[in-house]
C-alpha cells in the first residue's frame, strides 16, 4: 500500500486522487506534473498554510541541459571532451518494441543539432556523457523540440581495430513547443513535456577517431502515465554524424 498524503517518513508515493494530475508526495510537500507546468507545493498538502510554486516545463528542460552540458565536469584526464553533431530521421507509427522490425513510416521528418560533453568514464569500458538537442520537425509534425539527457556508452567491441564501434543508451527530458500531432493521433492526448530515450549504434574509422557516424532511435513517452497521465509517445529513426573536439 502506498503511504497517505502527509504521512511521516521519507517515503515517496504517487497520489492518484488529485483530479487527473500526477503527484509525487513526501512529508515536505509534493510535486505535480500537469500539462506543460510543474507545481511544487511545500508543507503538508492538507494544510491551509501550504505554499505553491509554478515552474514552466521548458525552463526545467533548458536548465537541465545547461547544467548537464556546461557544468557536468570534465573527463577523467581533467579536460573537456566536447562533440557537435547533426542527425536526421523519419517518424514511425510503431511502438518502441516494434521499431526494429517492419516499420510503418509517417509523413513526418526531423533534423536535429546536438552538442555533447564527456562527463566521466570507467577504464576503456564505459563513458558517461551529457547531451543537449534542438530538433525541428517537418510536415505532419511541425514544431520544435528541446531535449536534455545523460548518455551511457559501452565502448569495447571485438572488431574495434577495423571499425571502432560503441552502443549508447540515453535518458532525459523532452519538451515540444506544441503537442506532437502523431502522439495525439495515436493516443488521443499527449503532453509537451515527456520522458526521452535514445538508443544509438555509432561507428568511426580508427584512422579518423574524431568523426562518428551513428544510427539512432529517438523516443518520447509518458512512462506509463507518470507525465500528465500520458501512457504513449512517439518514435523516430534516423542517422547522423558527430565531431569530437
């Protein structure tokens, strides 16, 4: 059983009784995810002396991106390892589990500019990175999208001496400047702020280690209702390149 609102202790819970909003509750107050806004309330949620603060979602995403990319720390060698890249792709109607099988493409395209920075690494096995993206959608979906995320990259593969390969998974937040049309068409409703996931397979030639070429799955979703009660999302598959400096 989930603890009730205002219950003592440091446990967090989801309160489904607050209208249609999604709230995270603790003894210090709660956070509501509703539409394109976060509402942060301090004190006992049942107390008349409680205070409420309204935070636009776009500020959260942009602030997270700035903190991750510019203040996330340097590499293990004490020097920043930056990257600048571009990718393009096409939206699909498939779910995330179906996206690698027979895809049903939508008449919607996207072009993205990305900036990244290496945060830290573990020997030659893993690398943790921060990435910010500015995405422009065209045709069926016609809006901008801002994404801020952390990326965990697996580095060693047996054939790296011939074709240096890495696999990455990214997790963060995605803010769209308007409700994406495909998400509304597929699920009936959506939210401008959703969770963001990426899956990437990257390659580079050993003689040109600063240039990466990659295939990527770009995924937005409500994480089973965590974001404004949204249970679905959208997917895009694409390819791009990146230069490290």
